[in-house]
C-alpha cells in the first residue's frame, strides 16, 4: 500500500490525519506544499486544499474516515 498526504503548515486537518496514520502505525509519505514541486503535483490533480490523501490510486480530496479505514483495513 502506498499512501501520500499533501499537507501545509498550520493545517489542523493535516495534523489530524498524520496523527491518525502514526497512531495506527500506517506508513505514509508527507509532501508539504511549501515545496513548489509538491504544490504543482497537487494542483495537477485539481486539488486546491489540504490535506490531499492518495491511497494507492485513489485520491481523497477531503478526510473521509470511512473510506480511509476501508482502504487501509483498520
């Protein structure tokens, strides 16, 4: 399973989902959009707010805990 979370500084929902993954010992890659490359990647996916969560090939534009748990099998 490959999980990427696009985040930004001072984003409570970003912190929430990162804490969730850490508490459940789920590995993920964080891409903070202060890095212009990551910001461009996110915009190419037509996402304009964080967190943007990618679990394998599925893109979640918002925190949908039911869907996330189904995808990561928690």
